[in-house]
C-alpha cells in the first residue's frame, strides 16, 4: 500500500529528498499531498511532515525549515543523541525528535561546501572541515 505524506509546502528540496528516501533508499511507493482533508481521509500508511498536529497521523516529523528556505544560508546544526545515534535539526515531535529529511539534505547536498572555507592546495573542500568529520559520523 502506498505511503501518503502530508506537507503544506512542496519545494524542489522536499521533492529531491523524498525521491532519495522513498524511491532510491527505501524503495517504497508514496505520494505527497498538501491537502489536509485528503490526508485525513486516507486509510493507508501516512506520514505528517508538518508543524501541524493531525489527530489520525501516527508519525509526525516537524520540518526544521531547511527544505523550504530559498537560497543558501549559513546553518548551525546542533548534534544530540537519540536512540544511540548522533542526529541534528532537533524538533519537538514525539515521533521523531529531529528532522531526518533536513539532516539528510544537509549531508547529501554537501550544503556546507557552498560557504567560504579553507581549501586544500588543489582548491578542494578539506574533509577535516566537514560537519560529519568534526562530529565523528563515520566508522
């Protein structure tokens, strides 16, 4: 059965990260709606990706805002531990206390590399300056 995702705003970033997650990684069929009535009447599996609490949505991920921003702005994600995992883009959701979609977009888009930083002698971003390296997101 198809997963229905409710979000009040569909941007290119939202589309990109949903395709990455659901088409490429999880390989499950899904559709996105901006219509709360359609979402409420759907009887299959649902994911509420909004700040609005919806009574019959068992899973809610509150957007941190990165996926709806226009342009590229400096980010200062804070690391915290949830279920023995280092995560970031904390939210107030009971289902998942961080925005996994914004965090994933930040990492896969290499967002931090759009800002001035010290480059190596070949004018490349140095891995030691990366958010992932500094926070030990490896091994």
